[in-house]
């Protein structure tokens, strides 16, 4: 009997995916010069495509090079050369796999060392205790800046399609800018963009409508949304249900449910509000409840590393299973599970006393594996968290110097 995860999925716009397994977005920070995809990115994505996932969602591509989540990030703007992006899409299409570009603006989640534009709906800075100074103080966005932002999302989306990407994922989760507008903890505005949930979600809806208007109907439009912020008083599951219902009215093709932010990294299994998450498929219970009222396909991510759990997710009525770190350490897992469903992915987890430092170390170990695959090497399953963290910090400092020098020259 065919496992549930290998059934094809047809989305509302008629696009069919080969199976229900997606490589969820992970920030690579592996850009070539000029914030462009290069040979390392091409090799990495070709490896994943050959590994059997039906869908690859890119790490977040920035709509504005002045606001990056990391100095080695990729940006796609109106004057960005398209040939590298065409090669990126082609590296995946060779394996008959779909690739969607995740597009994003970090808002207040910009490292202070990088400088640049630190926007947010309000002037509320990140609260990470002794680590708070790592991030810049945000400036509330003016109306003209909000309108410019909407156009930037449209520009990035249309150019991605021109480059050959099969779909777009608008990032409205993990505490980035659109998520900041959704959350009452970070959105204290008194105008049409703040207050009620309808107003807090207005920017997301306007971005979706503008992007959909600009793109052909055969291009998938998806949204990544928090099932909850996992912070007291933040965007919660009831809010998520209402937003997903509206996304159905806007004819979005798929919603990926995740959770958390830099302050509450639920996407790594840790929360700031004390709630316990499952050891695996962190957000499945939320996804099940939301999918009951959703008119569009739902995808969920969060620590999945066993085929038994991946199949359970689909059997529970969730359309797609997203995996991130499992495919960073085991890129061929979708193919392996076809013949060896009992094979479990190996995912090292750092659980230091300092939760913020643990989160950074977990990301550093993961990024180290992406870099290895980009260099044509296999992942290293026993990578040291200390060595990974130190080497990543050294690398980021070098990239930050390059970024600041380039930014100052513009």
C-alpha cells in the first residue's frame, strides 16, 4: 500500500505536486556577491531535488537589500540580474521538482551590526534579555513606506516568476515584518493598519491581492503563517483560524502553518509562554483545528523526522508535510522512506541553559550542513555545536563587513 505522503496533491489553481513532502524554508546565508544565488546554492538545491521531495521552498529571499535577516542573504529587486535566479530554478527542475520562492522582509529582526532599515509597525524593539542589543531599534512605518513595501513584494514575486519559479510563498510568520503587523504585541498602531485583527491583517491581505493581480493564474501563491506567536498576548490560534479563512476568500493556494519568532523560537520546539510542544510535528494539533475551518490546503512544519509521523500528518487531513532540519542532515530522506520507512532522520539538538544561545547554535549547526552540501560534501551528523557556532559567528562577521561596505557605497 502506498504511503500517504507519496500521494500527489492538486492545488486550487490546478498545479499538481508529485508527493506531499516539502523542503520547508531554511535560511541559507550562502549568497554569492551582490546578494545573488551562486554555485553553492545551485548544488544545494540540486541535492535536495534529487532527494525526492515533491516541493522545495527557498530560504527567504529579501524584497529589500537594505533590510536583510543576515549578511549572506539573497535579495531580488527591480534591478537585480535574473540569470542566477534562472539557473537556481533550473537546478531543481532537472529533477522534475517544483520550486517556490519564499519572499520576505525582516522588519525589526535585523541585526544592529548590519545597519540598514529597521522597520516595524511600531517602535517596539526585540526583547531577548541580555541579547537584546544585538538587534536595531525599529522605526514605525509611514504610509508611504507601507505602500512601497507592497510594491516591493510585487516586484520580487513577478521577477521570480520571470526567472522560472513555480510559485511564491509570502512569509508572514516567525516574527518577520508581516507577522509583526499581525501581532498585537508589536503592532500598536491606531490607523487602518493596527488595532483590530482585520486591521492588523490588512497589510498581509493587501500584499496577497497585489501579488495575485500581477501574476499568471498558473503560479502558486502560498502564505507562511504562525499558528500562534507562543507569547502571552500575541497572535494566537483563534486569530490564525480567522486569517486562514480570509486567505481562502483571497484564493490562496496553500497555507503553511508554523509558529514563534526570535523571542519565542517555537519553530525549534521552544516557547516563551511556557506551552509545551510535541516532540515532533510541533504544530500538528493547531493545524488540525485550523484545517477543519479552512477551504484551502494546509501544510505544517516543525521537527518532523519519522515517516510514521509524516504519514500521520497527512492522514489527519493536512495536505503537505514540511521538513527543514531533517533534510539539512538527510537530504535524500524522501527517497529513502519509499523503501525503508522505518529510517529516522538524525537531527542534533542543542539544549543549553541559555535558550537564545541554544537557538543560534541550532541554526549554526544546520547552516553548516547546508554549506557542506553547497560544497559538494555530505552532511556531518556529529557536528560540534560549539565549533559550528564559533565558525558561523566568524563567517557572519566577515560577511557583515562586506555588507556594510557595500551598503555605505549605495
